[in-house]
C-alpha cells in the first residue's frame, strides 16, 4: 500500500485529468477538483476484476447471496446497524439513486429541503425532476459549520415533502453527530417529512468522529428514510458505478422499484457486482491504512496554508478527503479567484459557488492523492494568490 506512489492518469479518459478543457479552458493544470482519489484500489479488487475478465462470457448478472451478506456485515461492523437483505436495492450510482428517490416520494412542484452549500447534483436532481429547492443554509461559526435548527423547523413546517441529507457533508466536511441527527429526525417526524440520506462518504471518517446512519437511530427514522451507500468513494472505484439503496419501509421500497422499472433499470453490470462484493469483503485492511494517510495529508495541507497562505482559512474536515477553503479575505470575487488559480497557479479546484451562493468566496480542494502531488498543489495554491 504505497500511497506515496504517483500514477500517471493522463490519456486514460479520466474526467479529473483529461476533462478540464471544458470547465477551465485548458488541460494544462494540476487537477485537485473532482472527488476521486489518485490511488489504486485494494489489490483484491484488481485481482477479482482480472479473474472475472479471464472468464470469456459476459452475460447478465445478479447479486448473489454472498454479496448481500457481505453488505450486511459491513454495515454492522462499520456503523453498528443490522439491516435486512430485503431492504437492499442495487443502483448504478448515488446521484441516480437521488433521482429515483425524488421521483418516488415527491410530486412535481413539491419542496425538497437541502443544507447549503451542498453537493451540486442535489440542486440538479431536484430541478431536473420539477421539484422546488428549499434551503436551510448552514452557519459557519468559529471555523465549523452548524445547523440552524430554528430555520430547519420553519422550512419543514412550510410544507416540504423531502429532506435531502448529506452525511458526511460535501463540501464542508461535517460528520453530523447523533444528537444533531436526532434533532433533525424529530422535526422531520413532527411535520411528516421523508428523508433521503446520501452517505457515500460514510467510511472516510476521522477519529473521534463516528458515522451514524440516520435510519439506524429509531423506528420512525427507519421507516421514513431512504439511505444511499456505495463503495466508490471508499475504495476509489467510482468509474465502475456500483452502489446500493437501503429502504426498510416496504411501501417506499416497492414504489422505488416501480420507479426503476419505468426507466428500464433492472440490475448492475457484472463488474459492478464483482467490486461490490470484493470491496466490502476484503477491502477493510486497505481502508484502515488509507485513513491515517488522508488524515496526515489534511494536517499537512492545513499547516502549510496556515503558515504560507494565512489569509486563506480552512474548515477542518471531520470526514471526506475534501478541504473547504475560505478565500474571502483575498478580496477577490469568484471569477477572479478562478482566474488566479488557473492562470497563475495552474491549479484546478472546484469553485465554491457551484455549491450554492453560500459557497461564494470558497474553493474545494481534493487531498486524496500522493503526498508529492499534494505538496505541488499547495505550492501552486500559494503561487496563485501571490
């Protein structure tokens, strides 16, 4: 597990490394934007894929009993949540699952509550499906984001039908505490609001923080929550498109299956099946080595920024491998920040405004990379603002 090794990803049809032209105007940048890491996955995944490729027939595939048991064991070991096999539905990706969920438990023009700034597809899936975005903006206090619960309740009281939760939160890096989740859950119960919980970063958590699936807290939340998981962020295999949905409520689960049928989704491809089983069965040792490496990268990056670029501020992430960097003290607007990064720093970062107006003046930096790339990225970040 040599996480320091730099692997050349150019000319591999990588969005991160080869797709910058459209957004940044050039591919001549160091990419630290898209949320995939620059590490190979566990060797067991590579071996399992090779073994499957060596079988010459690639027919339709199903999730077997062993895979369901592997998922159940992972959920129990990592999150202390006992789930039933019948609750699990395969899906090609979490964003697709968000769309399925919105179509299932809301109607056109219904309000969907989100906590901003938040992952861009939250906005896109709500609007693309003809629903209304309702915001509960997070509040930045002393370098840490908090929930405005008074506003959260007002928005639920206003008639929203669905709360789209991001936990761990992308891009601000919060891992919501059990107490925060309980409080949000109580308000959702009070006003009859269903919950879709995007938990794709659930395994990228830094001690002493602990991930708690909101559906695991009590019986009511179990029955009003659609929980979304995937091995893609955890083991850096997003291009294989393998995820699953956990829906304990029988009625909602059957309705969502009908939604899948309407658009013709029936099953994962056989490689997605392979990685889903292998990642959760054999990937834990790799993950337990990855997390300290990512934590060291975070500490290194924040220390560098504090010393060398002190007018930039960073909200310390409790989870994810993403840094949310506050550039507002530079006095630059979003376009000026982007221009500096691209033209002076030769660095590709995500603009904070992509995550809503509440992200204006911020950038998101992916530190899930070998240390030599991180060091170069930080040098370029400093150069951009000199």
